[in-house]
C-alpha cells in the first residue's frame, strides 16, 4: 500500500471510529497531565491513541521510504559505473572497486578478474573468503594441482572436475585404471583412456577401448621406442590390430604410407621391411604403395622393381616413374614425391 493510501484509510478509520464511539457515548472525560486538567469528549480520548499510532507509522514509512529512495539512487549510479568498469576490465584497463551500494560491492570486487591481462587479474584479491577460495582453487587447477572439490557438489562433466581428473591422471597413472574399470561418465572415461594410452599394456588398451581406432594405433606406434613407457607389439599383433581398424575406419593408401613413415624411425630396417610386406599382402593395392615407399626409402630398388614387375601395368604409375628416374641415375628424396 502506498503512503497516500495509508494516510487516507487511516484518517477514514479514525473518523469512523470517533463517530461510532460518539454515537453511544457523547460525554466528556477529564485527565490531569502535569497538574493540568484536560477535558475532551470520550470519543476523542478513544481515537487519540489510534491517531498517534497512525502518525508514528506515517513518519516511519516516510523515513524508510526516503532511505530506500537514496539506496536505489546509489544502486542506479553504481549500475552505470559497473557497466563502464566492465568494459574497461575487458579492455585490460585498471579498474577501481569502490562502490557505494552493498549490492555492487561484491560484484565490483570480482570485476577485476575479468581483466584481459592475466597478470593483473591474478594479483587481485576478493575480500570474500568463499569466493577467494574458489578463485584459488581455479588457479591451482591451472597449475596442474589436484584439489578437493567434494564440498562443491559439481557434476562429473563439470570442466573443473574434468581438469582435476586430468591433473590426477598425470600424477597417478593407476587412477586411470580405477576409472576405466568402472566407467560412469563418458568424458571422464575418455580422459582416463587417453592417459592410459601413454603407459598401459597392449592387451589392457584393447580391453578398455571402445573400438579399434587409428588414434590408438598412432599412440601405440609412438610408444614403440619410448624410454619411459615402451610397449612391445609383435608384427602379427600390429597387422591384426590394423585389420580390425580397417573394418570400422578403412585405411587409404596415404594413411598406410604414413604408418610406414612413423614406423621407420621406431623399428629396425629389417622389421620395417617385413611389416611393409605384410601390409602389401593384407591390404591389397593400398598396401602396395606403402611397401613401394618403404623400398625406395631404404634404397631397396631391386625389391621395388620386382614388385612392380609382378603388378599390372596400370598399377602404381607414380612409383614406375620414380623407378625410371632411378634407372637414369637420378637421386632424390622419396618424401618429396610421396
């Protein structure tokens, strides 16, 4: 109810109450106040306390109405100031945190964290312990530390939960196994498996993978000569795994050549030759280019010539041309052509 309506209804109530009392009691009554006799109609004495209460209530409403008006004026000014300071923070400028209204004191204190200059934002402190604790936790996560997030009841796919998982996986490889043994969240499991690729055995990797993939194959190849977590895979196991991948993600000739490029720096030349021959047999035509690439790369030109002689005349035109260059005494880097 507005102040004007309250005054109007209060006066109406006082008048009606006075008339009601006067209608059945029209006499007067005298009261001594500080030895001064005051005589008034009984109806006036009845409505006087109500009038005083109404008057005090009106003063109360006027006081707090004025106070609220001044507060809203401060909020309006701080709102305009906050908008301007937000623009300045996003532009990397220095911003002050002095706000008159309580509503904007905490947002104003947080505002410098929006600063595009990470050094300025990093040095800023918020004078609210709960908020500052969260800011500190975020900084710890960025530094790769493992923190306790249990009190915040975050979902498993929350970005900070996932970052915490990443940090723990780096510090505790066995944690990946505990996650993969019982996967409840897809993103978390993907993170654990990605980490597990860096140290798990070939058998366990196949056990925990969703399906054979080229990404896994390349990770396995990278570990063939790893000093920290080397992995042992036989030729037959490698070809078998590639054939499983080919059923869901068929290789093209360029990808098979790329695999031989990766393998040549990981294995002995003899083993590379054997693998390239197996690829040629198990991936008809597509694998033939990978084999020819390997032969040219290892300067086994006679083996390449024999392979081309046993192939159809319209197959592998690029390598036939390269063989012609070799026969003409030309030396070249096979990687410039393949």
